[in-house]
C-alpha cells in the first residue's frame, strides 16, 4: 500500500489503523441504523458518533477490465465491490462499518438489479444509508460506480490522511478524516469553457478555504458536476494541479444538464481552521466575503462535533402537480429527520437532483416553506436526465446533525 500522508508518517498510520481494528472488533456502538430494511440491507438513516471517517473515491470498473469484456452489470458490481472490500481490508476495517454508500448507475434500468446485488453483498452485515444517482460514468461502458463513507475510530487525531492503493500514485483512493469540526462547501461555479471554468472555480474554492483558515491539504473529497462526463480527465487534471507532488483527495464525477460548464463542491476537515463555532451550536452556517447570502442555501455549513446523520436518498412516486411532489418529498424527509432525532434546522448538506428546469423551479419555490432562512444547508443542485424512480422529479441527498 502506498501512503501519502499529511503531517502523519506511514508508521503512525499503521499504528492508528491497528488501534482502530481493536476498537472496531470490540464495539460497534458508534453506529446507529434508523429503521433497517432487511430486504435491501440498507437503512433510512445512519447516525454516527464523532469518530474519524474513511471516504473513498468514486470506484468503478477500469478501462482495462472493460476491454476484456466485463460489461455485464453483475460482473461490474463484483469488481467494484471487490475494490471496496480490498480498500477496507487494507485500512483494517470492513463493510460492517459502512455509514453511507452512494451508487451511480448508467441508466434507470440498472437501479433494481444493482439494489438486489448490493443487498447480497452487504449480507445483513451492514445497513448503510444509500442514495442512487443515474448518470453516465467517466469510464466508457462502465455501468456502475460507488463512493462510500465508513467509521474508523482512531487513537490519534491530526490532519486528513490520504492513501493510494493503485498504480496511479498521485490520486488518493481514500481519505481518513479526523474527528472534530468538518466543513461542507456548497457547489461553486464560474464562467468560461470547461477547463478555464474549472480553474476559476478552484480559485474561488481556495478563497473559501482561506476564509475558514484552511488549505487544500484539509480537503477530504471533491464532487464535480459538469458535462460531458467524457472530459472527466481534464477536470481531474485541473484539480490535481493544486496538489503538485502530493496525493489528490478522492474525486466524484456526475454529469448534469446546465448552461454552466461545471460546479464543484467539497468536504474539508476544519479541526485546524478558524474557531468559528457559535456557542452551543452543533452546526453553523457561513457566507465568505464577496459572496451573497441566500435563504435557501448556505455557502458553508460546519459540523462542530456531536452526532452526524446520513439520510438515504429521499424521493416519492411522481405526482401530476410537481409542487405537491416537492412538498411530499420534504415531508418524508422531515419524518426521517424526526426519527433520527434531527430536524430542518439542523441540516448540514443537501444535494438536489432534479430532472427538468420546471422541477428545479418548483424546488426553489417550495424550499423556503421548510427551511429556517438563517440556517439553510450547504447545497448543490443538478439537473440530470433520469432519477432512480420512473417519472419522479426530485431526489434529496441529505446530511444532518442530531438536534440534541
């Protein structure tokens, strides 16, 4: 295993994961599944204590494997899940400690087959929160990809640790994020062609990190929404250029439909940043200088310890009236948050997937009915060709904290 560490040596990482393994084997009380579904081996939500978290990059079948004919969905699920199991084993953990699984499928028809296969892979050992996103993938002919979050209790807290387990030694497969404050930065965008817009967007994100007292080394994961996804390597190259000589954090790609060339969001460890926590708040919301505040999304939301709630993707069957559908979707979310001992005032991060400009506009009109305008979550919104439920117009992908 090739390790790229920030402020940690390879020896300290090995000691850390060894201690983690002892703790993991002895105790799983740091995870709480809310309403397990034994048929799918998932949960409506998963609540996790303030322990270090392991984020993976977007895992998918490689081009060399596809050239050998691995284009059947069952083979690709086996390969992708095999990569995940290898990563977790190398990091001295396992699927039983999964918190969230984001699944990306190339078309709607693959959702149900992948759900069945994922249930068999999880084997009732894990019940993670799960969200399905329909999107073309950055490797041609790839049908499925995943990225995941796992708990990794640690005896040592420091800066994020990045690890590469492939021949591409400048791209991290995983990041181990220390306990403590975490920052969720809303998607940012800029004008221009794809490459120049990516560069300017990264400049803007760098300024936001500076406002938080952070640098690129604190970033845990990037998610980029752009089109066409066939140009993912160009976007990846621009992100990598910010990490010359060091590992680049995990990156996730989603194709969207937009007049803007690209939008990029990120997650960062904020334990070494400015002390921005208002007294007694588990989550706080910030607008960096030069940016305008909005009543429906925050430029930055920060978690300050406590328990984090990962909610499975929320969508309802299509209704003729899109505003009714949006309200019903948010009502379902509200019930899930209540079961997890949270609420709309403690949302941290929202990713909205909609299938048309009309549904996007309906979402914009309805959100203020549910959000406290002084405490809206950080957010990104993407128009995509399809959602994982036929004819539905909105999918909510949410992170929150417990209210008390």
